[in-house]
C-alpha cells in the first residue's frame, strides 16, 4: 500500500509580530494574500483532502466554507466524550467560527502556527448509502485518514495530535455555477483509541490534546 503525506509547516518567523503587536490581522493571512495558495477544483474526491491540509494552517475559512458540505457533522472521538468533552459534535457554522477564532490575534490564546500532515492510501473511496432518508438515492464515499498536528498558541501552549485516525465521508454536490464538486459531509474523529501521547522532541507543553476535536473545543 502506498501512503501519501503532505505536510504544511508554517515557521515561527511569520509570527513574531503577532506576539509583539497584535495588529488587525494574523500575519499568516497577510502572507496568503500576497501569494494565494493553489487549491484544487474539488472535481476529484482526493481534492477535498488536498485542500483541507493546505487551507487549515493558512486559516483560510473562505476555502474551508467551500470544502465543507452545508450538512457537515464533525463527530468527536469516543475518548474525548468519555474524558468529559462538553461537545459531541460540531456543525459547519461551528467549524468556520472556530477557524476564525484561531486566527484572531486579539485572543489571549491566539494560534501562532499550525503544522498539519494528512496521510491516506491510494485505495479508492468506499461507497456507502446514507442512513438518513433525507439523502435517499445518494451515494456517499468514505476513507480513513491519519493526521498529525502541532498547534502553537500564545502565551506558551502547544497542542499535539499524533497518528490519529479519522473517517472522512464526502458527498457530491454543485457549486453556485452548477459545476460538480466533492465536499466533506461527515468527519468521525479519533476512530481508534486516540490516547498517546508522547511529547514531540523540542516542544515543552503547557497543554496537550490528543485529537483535532480536542483542539477545536478550546476555540469554540
């Protein structure tokens, strides 16, 4: 089995001004405007994952809005829920708000950098039939991805996710012009045990998280 991994790493050089003087906008977003990322069209199923791993470290909630289906549900891991998470799921509006909060330099816990790697096999997406009759006649597709993430935030917090599995389900829809596109409609986080967790060398942690959901809950 071949595994594809794409890492988006934003160095701390971009973020010095964020701590010293917050300003009106996250410097990562300023840099993105100078050199807009090359997103894919979402015409192919794997375009969804490619764009996701590119947009998240850039805090690009505009593209995130395009990647997420309007009926998205992000399901928290069973471990997070068992360990007292106040949330069990998020909707699309929650997801967009969270990413905007992460990028807000005025927050006391503003995010300085995100390192994100999504890994997945070349195998085809598995077709499934939605259980909800609202989607009768539709065929969705799902795939398991493995993600690794390091999120650094002020004043001295680092969140870590290491080799966490998630099941991603996508649905075919249309953009405003009627062009076909794939979007994420379900994300089931931490589908394996999710516990781990060995600190990454060189990082001192004042807070840790084992899942993407755990990080999102902080910025809800």
